[in-house]
C-alpha cells in the first residue's frame, strides 16, 4: 500500500534533517555515523550502550551514535538508538537537537509500526513543548493516519494533542470533528473522548454559550456512566480522566 504523506510532514522532516546535521557534527560529541555494518554489530553496540546506564550524557550519546554507525536504514536498532540518544541529549540541555533526533527516529520503520508511531508521538510532544504548533500537528496527524483504530494507545494521545492545538487556536469545528473521530477510531479510549469533549465544552463556555457547554457536560456524564457500568480497567481510566476535566467544575462555579 502506498504510504500517504502526513499533513505538513515535508516541512517537519526538513527541519528535523537540518537539526540532525547539528546532531551529527557537534564537535564536542562523537563524529556522525556514516558507515553501515550489519544487524549483529548493531546489536553488540546496543548492548554496550545499554550497559552505560548512569554514565555522563555525552558518553551515552557517543555510544548510541556508535549503534547508528552499524545499523542499516531499516534496522530497528537505529531508531531505538536515535530515541535513546534524544533522551541523553535532552538530559544534557541540547533540547533542539534532541527534538531532531526524535523526529528522525519517527521517519524510520514501516508506516504502521508501533515503535515508529511511538517515536512520532514523542516528536510531536517535544515540538509542542517548544511551541512549534505546525511541526507538532504534522506528527500528531501522522500518528492518527498511520495508527488509526489498530493502535489506540498511540492514536488516542495523538488525537488529544490535536485537540489541544485546535483549542489553542479556537477552532471549534476541528474540535467537533476530533470528538467524532475519537468516537469512531478509539471507542475504548474513554479518557481521550472525555478530554476532547472537555476542550469543546470549555470553548463554548468561554464564548458565552452555556447551553452548548452543558450539552458537552451531559455527553461526558453519559460516557462516564457507561464506563462505570463496564467496570474494571475502563472504569479506572474514566475515573482518572474525570478528575482532570475542567468543564464540570467550571459549570458548577457559574
């Protein structure tokens, strides 16, 4: 199946590639990976890097880059090493370069591979934390498009991320569409469905549409009641999500 391009992904990936030049050429760290050996060598370098847990961040970055020197383009150890390298770089205060590594990790692997989607979700969150809404949206969209109903553990948080971006720009139409999409794609992600309704209800309340906000609260209560009747894990997830909602206390206070 042909892999569809995600929204704004060329811009996002171009930015990642440019930052990755810095990642691979920083003089204070190891030289950039250029040679490719094979999976056995990559596994060996990975074990060596894993043994450095607790070592200074620069030493761990160098070790993970050694993994990447040995890994081929489709070797999962390459993506794992990039993600681990990003964590070490972030620990060392190299935030922009860490985000580039996370984004680059998200470009590796099959279109629907759960590991790749996890890297894409991490990249989206990192860009969102840096207030790069365009870059964050590109990766959130890619996770939703690639994962869909088959990876609710990735799709749910990505839909929530898109909901936050839509709320920040005041796009109630996009929020309403996300509510419907979450109901269809991830029906068991009660937390995601509650949060998206919360954002839509809060937007209505802020513009003075109390009846619209109350309709969203009623929908939240119905969803919560269904989860409680199911019991077990679904009820626990719904209960945790309910405590974080803004709409119920906001309506009670007015």
